[in-house]
C-alpha cells in the first residue's frame, strides 16, 4: 500500500477518534449549532485551534517533561471551565436560541474549553504523544482533515435538526449543559 495513502487513512482514523466521541466539546458545539450553523462551525474551529496548541505542546515537550505530574490539576481546571460554560448555557434566554451571536466569544470559549478539557489533553498525552513519536506530515494532515470534516458536518446536522423541530433547540442546549456538568463532576472525582 502507498505510504501516503496509508498515512492519510491512519491520520483520518486518529482525527475521528478525537472528534466523534461524546464529550464536553461536542456538547458545546451542539449548543452553538442550534443557534446557527456558523456558530457551530466557529465552536469547532476553536476546538481545532486548541488541538493545534495541545499537539504542538505535546510534540515540543514529549522528551523533556513528565506530564503525569500535572494531570490532577488538568482535571480540576477542566471542571471549573466546564461549570462556567454550563452555567452560561443555562442562563441563555429561550429567545436567544436560534439567534446569531458574535463569533469571537464562541471561538474563545471553545479554545478555553479545549485547552482545559481533560479528554482532549489526555488524548494528546496518550494517542497524540504516540503520534508525535511516529511523526510525519501525512499523519498530521489526515488528523486535522478529519477534525475539519467533523466541525462542518456535525454542526450542519445539529442545526438542520433544530431548524426542523424548534423544541429540539432548547432541549439540545439544556442537554448539553447537563452533559457538561456531568463531565465536570466526573473530572472532580478523578482529581480526588
């Protein structure tokens, strides 16, 4: 098999392993996607930007830093950020659901969530670290190609569902907030 095709395929599989599983970031993307497709993609771009930062840090420091020594604080910080975002989602007025909002706030909230999301951090410290040792630009292209596909297709599907069934929008936002709170509680338990 052609090494470039294999590398792209492997990178795509790694990228989807990071993006598809339910978690706080996908819950945040859902909450923004019911507002507008653009907001969902903006949240996804924030998540992708966080992955670029985390991937760069892991790759740059993989030989010189013991990440295990800080993992407890990663859980605590992640829980705090998730509670903050969950409260923000619940405080959202029903008339705001479906309304366009300023993209920069969504983007920065998504970056903050991504940089403090223990799932993303742990993925980069395990699978991503192995990826750093394997190296290769082809894997990198495949990985971020999968993320790019997900951050467009997923918000589109959610927004389409919200547009067809208006009650879906409020339920999705409330469900996303609850899911974020559950992950925050889980991370607090892991930190203890």
